[in-house]
């Protein structure tokens, strides 16, 4: 496999334009072409998905796009992560486990999902609990699974409440 396939500026701009226009199929075609070309999944995640979502966030923050546009771009991106799953889940497992979750009141889950995917790609069992996970449920799940690593995803520091913080430091 040739892992020199990369997301150059032309591909990135084409993807971003389609993403901001809500053109799911155009975005899917770009991602599928990169995967078919054997792009390194970490490069796909960082150079296309992460970079474009940072741009979307900056556009929203500067009132250049609406919340609706940001949500659509996020939904498209999250759905496209699934295209990489055959490569991600083909990795040999190491026996190590990671739990990645979003804190209470945190609804931005794409970054956390991407982190769990990268753990899977590296042979870990990557348990992603999703958005707005209640602290008590998270603590019970941690006790059940007994992971090697626990990660908490949040976009705003104030989304970590005292109960969640106490659970994580115990």
C-alpha cells in the first residue's frame, strides 16, 4: 500500500467548499477516493476532518456561518468517519482499552469519536460513550471496563461540572 497519498490544498479546499455547501455526496466521494488511494487514516483524520472542523468552528465563531451550517458540516463529517472503519477495525488488538467520553452538557462529540477511532487504529479497544454522558454512568462504565486510559472530550471548560471532575480525579 502506498501511504504517501495526502490531503493537498486543492483537495482540502474542494472538500471544505462542498462541506460548507452541505453537499454530502461530494464530500463522501472525496473521502472515498482518498481511502481508495490508501491514505494514512491518521492523515485523513488530521489533515481533512480535523482541519475542516476547525475552520467550520472559526467561521461560526466569527458569524460567517450559522449554527445550522455548523451542525450540518458536523453531521456530514461524523457520517464520513464511518468510511474509514474497515481500515480502523482491521488492526490487530493489543488487549489495551481506552474509554473516551464527552462530559455532561457537552454535545460536540466528533473530536472524541475521532480520538477513540485512533485508539482502535492502534490496536486498542476504543470505547466511545458519546455526547452528554452523565458522570455517574461514566464512572460505572469505567469500573466495568477497567480501561488503561480514560479521556474526556469537551469544547468549553465550564462543561466539566464538579461531580464529573471528582469522578475523574478519583
